[in-house]
C-alpha cells in the first residue's frame, strides 16, 4: 500500500453524491489535502438508484438556497470538470388541488423570486399549455418552476469526484473506514488498507451514518424508509409530442396526491410518497445489514396501487404504458426530514453531512455548506434547518422511526403555521402537564417539550383539521384574544418547560462572559439580555443572563438552542471555568400582567418591590424558587424558576391565589402575539446568522467601550461603512392572513427587505411585521408593501420602539 495516504487534513467517510460534493467544495476552498473513503464503488449507497430529480422548490428559505445553488452548480459542472452529464432542465408543474395549496405556492414564488428565480403561478387553463396530457378539472392552479429537472446521480457524483481529484483531493474506493480514535489533537481513521491521521472527520455515510456515528460516541437521530419509483415503457403519443416540440414534458408533481411523474425517455417514471409507507431495518427480524452496496429491496407495488390509479386518472396516457421496472431503495430520514450538515454535537473536529432524503438535489449546496463549516467554522447562509444540533440527544429509536414515517407519509404536505404534527408526542412533559391539559391546553412540541399553544374553551374546535389553514382566525383565534386580554388587563400564566439553562462558574467567569457577549454582564442580583456575535458580527444567539454571584451565572436560552448554545459556550470556554447543563432539573412559569404582583403577594415570601431585571430567591408554598423580574409578554411580571419536584405545588398555589385576580393560563400563540407587539425577537426567526447585530437593530445591546468582545472589529467596521439593512417594525394592512417568514417587502416595484416575523397583535389590534429593510427606508412613516401569498399589502414603517408600551412603563410598574 505504498500509495495509501497516511495523513490528510480531512477524511470524508462515504462516497455518495454528498461526500463527493463535500470533497469537491473543500478542494475548491483550497483544502485539497483531503481523502474520501468509500467502502465500495462511489454511489453504492442511495445515490446509484436515485431518480435524480433536482427541484428548487422548498417552503424553507435555507433549503431553497441550497437547492437553488445545486441547480446552478450542476448546469456548469460538466463543462467545468470536462465530464458531460445527462442533466435535463425540463421545468416542473406542481399541481394545487386546494386554495390553501395555491397559497403555499404563492408564498414560495415570492421567496423564489427574492432568491433570483423566476417561478410562476399557472391558472388551471394555463397548465395545459405547459402540460398538454393532463386532467385539470379539479385543480386550483399550479406552480411552474423553470429550473427543475433531472440529473443522472452517478454521473453527478463522478463529475464532482473528477473535479475534486483534479484539484488534488484523493478518493480511496473499496476502502471502508472501520473505526476512529482520538490521539491528542488528531483523529486516526482505520481502514483495511491502513490508518489515516487527520485533523477533521466528516460522516457522509448516508443511510450508514448511524453506524459510523457510534464510533464517535454518538447516535445520529435517523431511520431508513423504503422508497420506490416505477418506470413505464414508451407511449407513442409522448414520443411524437416530444419529437414535435423538441423537448421533454416538464416534471409533474401532484403534491396533494403525493407523487411525481416524470417523462423518462418516451415513457414515465412515477414516484409516490405513500401514506401506507414502510420503514426498514427497525425490527429485530430485519437487522441493519453490514453491507447493502448496490442492492435494492423487493418490489412492493401493493402499497402504491392507489397512487398508480390516481396518476392514471391525472394523465390518462399512463394507462397505455407497460410497467417495466420498479426501483425500491433505502432512503434515510431524520425526525424532521431535513439532513444533518454541520458540527457533530459534542465531538471536536468532526462534522456531519448525512441522512439526506433529497441528497441529489441538495448535494451541491450541502457540499458548499459543509466546506464552509470545516474551513471557516460558519456558513454563508444561516443553516439551522439542517444543523445537527437541532436534535439534543433525547430522540430515541422509537421516536426517530415514528417521526421518519410521519414525515415520509407527508413529504409534500403543507406546513401550516398553527399546525402541530401529531405523531410521537408526549415525550417530554412539564411537571404540571396534567394540570395544563385539564385546563384545555392544546400542545405543540419544542425540542420535544410539550407546551400549551393555546387553551381551548368549551366548544372550541380542537381537531387537527381545524389547524390546516393559513387563516389568522382559525379555531384558536378567539381563545388567544382572551388570553392576551387577560395578560393585558389582569394576569396570565404560561408554563414553559424545556428552557435551556447553563450554570457558569469559576474565577473570572463574568470577565470571560463579557468577552463573549456584545453588552454588559449584569451585576450581582441583576439579569439582562446578552447577544453573542460571531467573528463577522452576525447574531449567533441570545441568552438571558442572571448574575447569581460574582463568578456564578445562569445562562438561560431557548429550548431548541440547548445543544447549539452549549456547544458554542464550550467551544470558547477557558480553563478553570465550568459549565453545567441544568436544563432538565428546572421548570419555569411566566406570571405576567398588572395583577401579577398582587397574586405573588398572596403566596410568595419575596420582596416584590425589587425592580425590573432583578432576580431573587423566594419561597412559594414552602418551596424554594427563583423569581426573575422580566416578562417576554411586555407586562409587569416574573418568571418563576423552580425545581421540577417543587413545581406542582407552586403552580397550585399561584393558580389558587390568581382566582381572585382574573388569572388565566395562556399559551405560545398568545406569547407570540405579545412579544411582536414589544418588538422582542425570536431565535432563528428574527435572530439568525443571516444578520449582524447592527442589522438586527441590537445596537443598544452593544457596549462599544468594552476593550474586546467577539465580533467587535467586524461590527465597528460595519458601523463605519454604514449599515445597509436594518431591523424595522411594520404595521401591515392585511386581510385574513398573517405574513409568513420571509415575506418580501416592496417599494416602487423593487424588493427592499423581508419579514422575519408576522403576527396579529391583540393588544394593539393590528398585524405586525418584524423584519429587515433597506437602511434608508427604516424611517418611521415610510410606506411600503408586504407580499403576502402573492398579494401586495400596504404597510408602514413604525418608530424604532415597541408598539405596545414604548416607554416600558407597564413592565417597570
Ligand atoms: C428510490 C429513490 C429515489 C430517490 N430519488 C431522489 C431524487 O429524485 N432526488 C433526490 O434529490 N434524492 C433522491 N433520493 C434520495 C437520494 O438517493 C439520497 O438522498 C442521496 O443519494 C444521499 O446521498 P449521500 O451521499 O448522502 O448518501 P449515499 O449515496 O448513501 O452515500 C453514502 C456512501 O457512504 C458509503 N459508506 C458507508 N459507510 C462507510 C464506511 N464505513 N466507510 C466508507 N464508506 C462508507 C456507502 O457505501 C455509500 O456509498 C432517492 C432515494 C431513493 C431510495
């Protein structure tokens, strides 16, 4: 093995489309001292048998970014690396059966245009001009995507591999990685051909990713589904039509029926995502195979009968064709269906680029993202949707299997903003879950924690069906209005399990923290909001900081941010400091509203005159707790932090005291309404690495006088150069719908910004948008338009202060 590489900067395990793209992008970034290990031949995993569809469509901004990038890359790749590929850009027609589906399309068209893509909506009449053989009588319209198409996945992988090799990267085929170990600052990857010492390892092992992850002491949250497509023989009408017009039919996606239908030569390829789907390798009698290279599962057409019949009704020509081949292959799923791209949680110098469900159309973008993570430690686009740290380790096998099946069976489903997916629920419960449920709570899961979204009143529609709407005034609306009114006029209580919290201790802890955050560390007894920037000044995260003692601090952050924020803190932690994750030990209630003090006065041994942004130890119903004088709802209020075991009696005592003061439980929908009225940002919505602190309007949380903090130089430079985009609050003259994430802001026919939050403010009685706008327009009174489901609605920029209680008089009361 004289030629076997014994050292490398990066070793990538897995030679599918994604591994090859990662290698190509690393080499492109100048990191050519990289080796890819493939246990069999390249493409032996899911890649060789993939259908190769390359859509750009996604209702997620970041996934759309990735897919758009892929499509762009694939167009030029063959010529760039001199490896011609079959890549047919046919365009696609995506059918809508309902008004809600058409709204989803209009939203995606808006996002797509913002990303520079000319997507379009077709009326039922127009559809046949794009796709003549189609039954359209029951359709409400369609989305036309001119960039969609299909690529040969094996050729794509080979082209990426060729490009990588020509830049100096190496590929070792028929060379499985068999284990890894850490030696000092290095990884040692073992293979039958020898060991490779390297700085960084990437798990790109596709559906084998879980097996590989175990070497790192990790259990990747994933499972494997069986996915099929069927090839149908030549249809003479398609052949003569194609020859006449000189191109193929656009790819058809009947998403409400849940399949795609693609012209394959002069026949069809039909690929359903069936509800009655099948998981593989999840039971003892169906163990995970040592090696499944280039293998398929047996055909299972019975599951697909409904879909075949439906497609035949949609495109009657299909009936004429003979079924010639079925491909049934393994396709991996995470619990939310998005891949894992980014740092491997808790493991130094290790990354993941695996568990891709759409790994052909995403490989290009994924390679770019992975290479940025490895070479720069951060990505150009905020990629939280794919960040491995969005899972925090509680997701057991059963959860992964159930969620994977749910996602697969609803692959094309609309994600409505008030809908909670029902499968594999009740995994993490608040100590007062039973009490809130008894009061009518309708739950949603946050990092697995069940939180009340709203409290149904007798007679309210609590069906899942009731939440399948874009409308603002769904079944929850009246109840949420009452919850907000209670918080405004009397008091509300929100049970908030799952807050992530870390205790930071050690000599110099506060000084260290000061170098990590942009603002001031609160003094002992006080608390404050802290913002963490990266070296480019972009918003990494936001935490509440309570200074418990000189060098003892509690850092409290979003439930979903647990693994992300812990990793960020640990990465920068200095010797002598200690960080402990206490998330599982504590529960939190938000008690807020003008009567909050009177309620606490009846039950709490505490000094309730202490001002806003202070904390104190207190006793309620004989139990110790911490009271923090703060309210994300923007009213007088306290967060009650208590040990899990003490929480039920505290809850009971507060609820009993509240009876005489109009206390009402409220949920996350009300909290969202209340917080947008205060201009409070939400993590990974309004606060993301897509924006700098200055763009995010967070300058009041920057202490320029501090000698140093992460991101300071970049922020200073940005301030000097002038901020080009700024946070703004808008009031929107909207009809029945609140603007979804990334609704575009227009002025004089030009896009001038985007919304990162849009919700109805019940206290101010208006639809509020929080977003980013061209800096020169971030002036109170500026008239703009917000595109909401294809309609441009009038909106006005507000003063740079909260719409509700701008002087914070109510909070300070
Ligand atoms: C029927 C079907 C149709 C599909 N159609 C599409 C489509 O139209 N569009 C689309 O975007 N996606 C499609 N997919 C999904 C797509 O196939 C996958 O998402 C994609 O191939 C994943 O690529 P990957 O590189 O992540 O994984 P893989 O292709 O599975 O590659 C992982 C590689 O790692 C290797 N490996 C594993 N363990 C080791 C080890 N220890 N050492 C060395 N090597 C190792 C494996 O041999 C394998 O080659 C389809 C999937 C199926 C099943």
